[in-house]
C-alpha cells in the first residue's frame, strides 16, 4: 500500500526533529493503586537526554495525575504570558467511557504523553527547573519540593490583584495586536467548540450504527437456513454487512484516536489562551493604574517613576513572550489541523472504497448467477 501524504509528513517531521532534539520523554505503563482513602493511577515517565544540566542521561519515575497538575500550575506561575499546553480534564470524555476503564486510562496516558512532549519542545518551558525536577525526582523528593512552593498568602495576593484588575474594567492602552488576538480567540473558541460537539455526536451516531450493523448481518444468515432458493444471496449479503461492519469499526477507531483528541485539545487551548490574554491585560492594567496615580500626585514622584519603570519592563517582557508564543502556537495549530483533517479524509476514502468494493463484488456474483439461471431456463 502506498504511503499516505499525512504519514509522509509525520515521518519527515519526526526525522528532522530527532536530529535537533536532546530531550525524549515517554509516558507509559499505567498502574492502579488502591488505598483505604482513594484509588488512583500512576504512569511511568521515562526521560532520555544529552543535556549537560542533567546528572544522568536516563531517568525513570512514576507520576500520578495530581503531579501533572502541579507542574502545569508551576509553569503558569513562572511564565504567566506563555501558552502552557493543556492537560486532559479530570474526567476525559465524560459520559462516553467509565473512569479507570482501559479506554479511559489509555486516552489519558496519550494526553499526558503529549503534554510533556509539548513542554519539552517549547524553547522556554523546556528549561524550567520545576519541569526538570518533575522528570528526575523520586516521589519523596518531588513531595518535598512541592512544599517549597508559594504559600497561601502569596496565592491569595495574586487572586486579589487579579480581581482588582478585572474590577477596574478594560485596559486603556492595550496594543492593537492584542485586541486582534482577543477577537481571533473569541471566534476560534466558538468554532472549535462547535466542531468538538459535532464530532462527538458523529462518533456517537457511528457507534450506534455499528451496533445495529452487528445485529443486522446475522439475521440474513439465520434467514438463509429457511430459504433454500435464495440462501446463497442471503449469505452473501450477510458477508458484505460483516465486512462493512469491520470497516466501520476501523473508521471509528480513527475518529477516537485522531480527530476527537485533537479537537478537544484545542478546545482546552482556547481556554488557556483566553487566560493568558487576561493575565497580560492584568499586567498592563497594573501599569496603567500606576501612571494614573503618578498624574494625580505631586509628591513621591521619584518613587512612582521608579516603580513605573519596572512595570514598563514587565509589560514589555510579557508582550514579547506572548507575541513569540502566539506565532509558534498558530503555526502548530494549523499544522495539527491540516494533518488531522487530511488523516480523516484518507480514512473516509479507504472506508468507502472498501465498502464499495465489497458490494460491487456481491453484485457481480449475483449477475453471473442470474445469467446462469436464464441460460438453463432457455434450454429445451
């Protein structure tokens, strides 16, 4: 079978990246843990690297979902205007799979694997110290490190500042570029959420169709036992339905493994980006409020001027970080969408070609049988 365009793209992409990458991460081997208090899953995280800042070239640790949540929160705290990759929600595909089922665990494992590798591929996040500790520290070391994080008062202070910024209203001096980003994300969020909902509905309907097909075929086989004259035709129909049923199952697997996770990942990305833009606005709002305070005060101007200078630097750093990450994110998003939709198109094409060939073969056999019967009837 010839290599599909999307497979070739992925192959070339991997070959190019493998020459440049110096950090490889795998998430696998899920294990269930049952205690008197809770039941949870841990995953093995294997890291291979050639970086000098690591003491070893290979590490193997076990992490649970809460550890991934901790890493994400630490990255957001250290880099408030960078686009941190999304984690799967606490309950993936709620209503479609049971918690701790094999399907649920595998779906989560893939999402956690992607989360870590997106961080590893990020030019800034990949060198974050908490990320390194997450990959290398044993469980007790990670637990000890977590306790060194920001205290309750620090987190409360951040929350109060965020609320105060939102109460003040919109940002007065927001650059046009970030206004355009906000507008883009509002549209993107609306469209990707609609696509996500429709894709899940299509998958659900496909599963219902598949279940009906599994019952539909055997009925023809049972019927053939009591209809000797058309028994072969009925068996042929049953065989065609069985083959189409298997093709449908493969197409469903393609949807659940390729389309649904990507669409939902970008639903989560849209929420993350809206949060990043709000945090940028909060930094801008803090600067605006200090400028207003300086204009209304005649005393302590030197103190305010120094603080404003620091805030201007902070805003500039936040803007530059978001600009660079925005371009990178859009490029990755467009590449992911193009690859995903190409893959879906190829899967659909294979599915319809397989079903069409199956039914055409059946029709051809029936036409031959019909001619044979007509010839026998014409003979004296």
